[in-house]
């Protein structure tokens, strides 16, 4: 990809051809972790899109429910627990994104080389999506790969990071840079994860404009909660960065 077309600093290298065969004999090659709360209508579309586009790959689905309370959501979870190809992890109460994603990673098959984190309102639209993500990771030596970035300002510096609504992490990167920091339950954890991955040499990258998935951005939380958690994150992130700098874990 032409460097002039790169909108974000985390995007590095050129996009490779699709050549990688995922079916290498392992029991599970990819663990897809979907975090959900009280939006079964979106979750249903998400799971169907994964099933339709991933038929030729070794993968498992881990659904982490973050304390759903609505009857239709609970009924749907009960039905999904009967499905042999889906692992359902129930948090019981809403512990927000970081805790749920970490719970999904703990439940992932140990043979999975990649973890793909997704929101429940993501629809996969490309039948080669796993090939594309894995192939870019392998070709470019990228330990984490996403579809969209955002920017955090720290000490007058612009720091780009990969958003978590569709984020693939290679297992060695996860072991070295994870889990998501639960002191940042809903906002901020993907930023610090990207920062650690970048500084440890895992080369976070964006896929670019490839049509892989659509994010509906359907919130299942009160906006007041989101504002509260965002404000808390803005106060917590600088403290965590300074602590990490003091321990020589990151340089900003």
C-alpha cells in the first residue's frame, strides 16, 4: 500500500496476497471472542455472519455475556448454550468490556494461534476475512491487527491505537502484552494494549480499506454510563502511562 494512503501511524507495510491455509491440523486455529449484552437481535446477525463466512476454517466461537437482564437475551443465551460449536461464558453482572474480553481469552482453546475480539454488533461481510487478517499478520510480522483506529492525546502527542470492535491478536502477543487492563473497564484498555504491543515490537497494524466487517455501533449501555467511564479513563490513563514509564515498560 502506498505510504501516502496510510491515514494512521500504526499501519505499516504492504498488503500481501491471500496464500495462507489455516487448516494445518490443529484442533482450533482461531478463537473468535464475541462480547455481548442485551442485544440478541444484533448478536444473532453477528453469529450468522461468522458462520456463513468462516466455513472453510478451523475456528471456535466464545460468546461472553456481560450480565444481560432482558428476557429475550437470556432466552437466546439458553438456546446458544445447547449449540455444540459455541462456548458461552456468563459474567453474571456487567463487568464491562475489558473483563469480558479477558474472560473470553481465558476460555479460548490453547491450540488457537489467534484471538479475534469482536463486539456483538459486528457483521462480517467478507468470506476471506480470516485469511486476510492472518495473512497480513504472518506476512508483516504483526502481532495485533484491526479494522479501525482512534487517537489519544498524551503530553501534546498524538498516539494512535486500534479499536477493539474487531481486533485480532496473535497468541504470543497476547501472552506478552495482555490481558486488557481492567482498571479501564470500557474505555482506554485498547489504547494501552496497542501501545504495549507497539513498544514490544509486535507492529500493530490496520487492514485499511478492505471490506471485511461492518460495525453498527449499537450501544447496550446508558450514555450516562459511557460518559462516566470515559471521564474516569481520561483520569486513569495518564497515571497508568506514568507508572509504566517508571517501570520501563513503555516510552511515550
